[in-house]
C-alpha cells in the first residue's frame, strides 16, 4: 500500500468533528451513477467517492472514511484512482463546510439495509435510467474486444439487473428505511431544474449557483446526447422492451412525481 501523499495535519477535521451526514449512490450498472458523482461534487458542501472501496469485501465501517484513508485511494481498494479528484475533495474537506460525505457504487442497491444500519442517518440516492439506454451501454461494452467487460453481460443481463434493482428499491422503501431518493437519469441530465430542486429538497440544501450553471450546460448538451444512435440491435431492444417490469417502472415513476411535488 502506498504512503499517504500529505502529512496528517493536511486532512482537516476528523469525521466526528465535521459531523457530515452520510450519502450513498447506487442503482443498476450503467444507469448513470458515475455521472451523478461528478454532478453532486460540483457542490462544495458534498464529497462523494467513485467506488472508493470497490475491492474491499470486509463489512461496512465508518473507519474507512477517516480522511487520511478516504482521500488516498490505492489499487488494493479500488480502480477508481482519480487522484486529482480526491485531491480536490481533500482540499474541500480541509476548508470545512462539507455537509455530506459518502460514496457511489452500483452494488449499493443490493446493500440498502446494511448501509442504513451501519451508517446512522444516511441518505440514499438510487438512479433510474430507461432500460434501453442501460442495455445499449451493456451491449456496447460486451461487444468491444478491447473492453474487460464480460461478453455475457449483454442486453439480457442488463434488463435482468434493471428489474432486480427496482425490486430492491421498492422493497426497501416499503420497509420504511432511511430516506431514499430515486433520481431520473434522463430528466436530471437534461438539466431539468425541477429535478435538481427536488434532489436538493431531499438533501435539505439550497441549490447553489454552481449547480444551476451546470444545469444550464447540461440543457445545452442534452439534445446532442439524446440524438446519438443506438448500437443496440432492434431485436435486442425488442427483448428488453418485452422483459422490462412495467408495473415496477410505473411505481418508480410515480415516486419520482411525488418527489417533485414534495
């Protein structure tokens, strides 16, 4: 394991001193969890890791988030070694004022109860992306010979995981667990300000100017992104459409609508 890149005095407050709330992001793979990390980290009051402990299989522990550990990712713990990002987040933490600290990993959708148990008072954001987009991403990676993505993780695997993620979110929310927000990928990254305002109400924060500026950029970019042709063959798309759990999707869309009204 590599040595820390900063002396201990450069890590600012301890977890107890900062008293930041916990925030975790998850959802079906290829549903926009990484994009959501970069979006949230626009806000100076938020610090979210990028699958910071991807390779760590020991039980969840708040000790992982001690600043000298969290801000120094190493290959034994993750392949998300974006040192510039973690340096920026470290400086943010040292400056004070961080309200939320946490991490993203798609597998958190399978760990909702454990996260709620081990991280007192945590808030959870789960991504919902249209399954055609999810399946298209799975297909592009599965058919790319230069990608490490397993070929078996194709469009069929995508819709199975998409349905499973929604089932887990619904079950958790019906259990009355910690607050959970379902983020609408397409609306959010199209720069819909109502979606951003809904998200910030969930976080009990005001929307900063930096986020409003990012939304304006996303609104400009979205038409080009949305117009990109699918790589997913028509027959595969038809399979996805036939397999999507429309009852669960209606429940999720209704939940998102209620979030907008709250």
